[in-house]
C-alpha cells in the first residue's frame, strides 16, 4: 500500500469550498435564502394576522385556509432549491392534501400534519437564513476587504486596533491574512450548508 502523502490532494481538500461548483452553489443558497425567508415571514405573519383578526366575522376562515394552501407550493420551491443548490434529494409531495370534494379538501388543510410542519419550517427560515446570511457576508466581506488592501488602504486606512495600515506596503502585509480568511470563509459557508440541509430535511419533506 502506498502511504505517501500527496501535497496536491491536501491543497485540493483545503480549497474545496472555493475551487468547486458545490461551494459556490451552497453560497448562492445562503444569499438567496435571506430574501426568501423574509418574504415567507411577511406573507405568513400578515396573512395569519389578518385571518385571525377577521375570524370572529367568519371572513377570516377562508383567508386562513388560503394562507395554509400556499404552504405546500412554497415547500415545493424549497425542495427545488435544496436539490439544485444543496445537492439534496427530497421526495416530491402533492401540492395539496388529499380529500374528496371541495369542502373536504379545504378542511384537509387544517388537519394536514405536513402543512403545519411546513408552516413552522417556513417561519423558522427567516431567523435562520438571516443569521446564516449575516455570518457568510461578514466572513467573505472581511476577507475580500483584506485582499483588496493594497489598493484600498492608501485611500481609506483600516483601523485594526493595534495597527492602522495606510499604505500599499501595509496592504501587502495584510493581504496574506485576507487569503487565509477567504479559505476560512469558504469552510464556514460549507458548514452552514450542513445546517441548511438538516433544516430542509426536517421541514421541506
């Protein structure tokens, strides 16, 4: 058995989140999840609030039913994103719960466990996607700022607390730290992708 270490293999492993399409697909999922999570949150909070507020007049019942009816189609969208960006294989599900006749189909939304689990998942997507978005943007933003330091610092000095680089040479000294942080940002994004997969596996199925 050949036990010789391959340095090229080690570098490929280290740079995998930055050198493969998978890493950028996961990053894309983090970026698009924030506006989607915000849209889900606004839609369900406004729809459920309106329906509950009008429930006493009975007008709220069809509104609430209509809001619940959007859960499964939105879950289908989430499954599509998870499949194309996170590399997951989630089984397809009907866009509406089964029931004979219009009345039973409408009533089925209220007793359908996947609908309620999906509603919880879509609401959780907002705080989860916001936190992931903030971490990823902060990590990549700091890395790219340091990589661009030789150009940026002469124009806008960076205050690092213990040092305030303000020249091209200072920027060149900071650049290696930016490259290290860029690799770290790739792995942070990859790790958060695992959390996104587990969340989708629970709620979008």
